[in-house]
C-alpha cells in the first residue's frame, strides 16, 4: 500500500526522535519515497546524517543553504508529498501548527501542504493532558489533520502514563489503512492466474511452456498495492508474492488451474487470466518413466479444460473478465476473435514478434483491446509498469 508513495516526515525536538529512524527505515523498506524535514532543535536528539542515510535523501532543516545559495522550497515539498507525517510532534510544534505560526521550514511546509497531514504526538503525560494541548489537537483535527494517538507506558520523565509516541510499526499500519480507503481497487476481490501448466507424460517428463509467471505476479502485486484482495492461482515458478493481501494457490496442471479458478471466481469482482495454460495434455500419463528403448513414437493428446471460456460462460453483469493472447501472426484479428468466443471484456495482446516481450523477460509490450473494439497500444515497459497500465485500462473501461 505504501509502494511508490511520496512520504514527507517531519521530526521535532523530542526524545522520541530516535523512533523516526525506525519509521523512515520501515517506509523505505515498504517501497515509499521518503524525505525528511527536521527542526533545528530536533538535531540535538538525532543527527541529520542518520535520517539522510536511511531515507536516501538529504535532510532539510533551513529555508536555504547559505554555502551554495540553494533554496529549500516549502511549496515544492508540500506539493511533492502524498502525505506529511510529523513524528514526533511536540507540544510546541502542535501549538504553532494550531495557531498558524510559521517560524521554520517544517511549519512553512505544513501550511503549504495540500496532502493529508498526520501527527504522532510525543510528550510527557501532563503536557499531553493539558487543556491547551487538548484544544490545539482538537483545532488541528477540525482543519482535517489526523492524530495518531500516543501509547501508554514509561515516559522520559520517569512518570508512567499516556504520551509515548506511537511505535513505528503502528504508524505504518495507520498509513496503510488510510491509503487503502482511497485506493482504486479497495475492497475488490480479484482472481489472477499466472505462470505455465505442466501436463505429465510420465513421472519425469511433461508438456509445458516457457512462461515465468512474472507478468501475472506483477499484476497481483499491483492490485494488492491498490487495495484489492487477490487470489493468485499460479503454475510452477520461482517467484514470491510481496503483499499479505495476496492469497496464493499453487497448481501444476490445467485441470487444477480450472478447479481453483472456478472456485475463486464465484466471489470475484474481476478476473485477469495471464497464465499460459497448455491447450492439450497426454491422454494417458505413464506411471513409470518411459525408457528410450521401449518408448513410443507418438503421444495421444486430448484437449485440456478451457478455464477462460468457462469463466466467460459463468460471468455475471457485475463481473469483469480479462484474458491474455500471445500471438505470432494475425495478432489483432485473433485477439478480437478470442474476445467474442470467450465473452471477455478486455484482452491483453502480446506478440512474440516484439523484441523484449513474451516469456521470461522483465519487460513487455502490449496492446489492449476491449469488447467495443477500442485498441490501445503501449510502448515496451517493465512488467511492473505494464501491470499499472492494465489496471488503469480496466478502471477506465468500467467507468464507461
């Protein structure tokens, strides 16, 4: 949920500033782009070098750098951020924010920010419970700012009570929940298929293909990052999922993929079938390895179950079905025919004639065709970027 989000961290003068280092590290690990603004007083609690190293960006403290004459634009910072998290937020900074005081870069950026602002208060018990702090937080909430409530425990003063800054892990969960509320696929249940199927000839050999599953996994990861609950049905591969919102079902054969997909599709809002499913399987699979000396010169083949066609038959008006087509000739014509034949809403066309596209590559070049014959061509991109294009196209199609 935090991947590729621009997150601005504000650090103020509290002993809890040491937690900011852990927060920045967790955000970067989650794939977020992080920048840090510090008040001058906060540098007495944690060094800018620490936060700069962890965020992989220069830490900003002053409005300008007098050595090189560069200006740190609070306006640009406010526009860059998808969210501004002030952690820790001291009673002093909270009071200034509530009253529009703008005497440092952090506060100027706060007043310029158009993004959501979150506060993680950190102070002693009596300061947090003081009527002025309560009123200041109330006023900030009325401005649309959100409070990440502090925890209860031992405080720096030696007292025990409320006022401990929320733990970095708690702040991460808070942000994920907030981002999920506005995520394009929030609450949607999506079926994704990926990878090849293997159809057994004997215990050693099989009929398969060169699919790596990378495209399907990229789609599943992107869906999860946009709020979807994903069921990923995948054939043999060496890939890992990167999101706990993905339920992974490993299969081997086309029949297994068929059964798992039919079951998952019952509750799905959307299905994207990118798996490269074998069209045929051996009529019989030998129980023992076939020896070369006694082997057969021919293998009788029978069709496998057509998962995409069956989902097209079962599809309701509330469901969307997206298929893939890998072609080597008459690409557009064959893809359009597949849309009609299998009752698809959109089809993602790959051509093995395009360099950098197809099996095993980290890139792909696609053409998306919808059931209204609208054709959209895309340039060669990473499969992660292709996944975003596909999901955006699905949303655009649905909004018509």
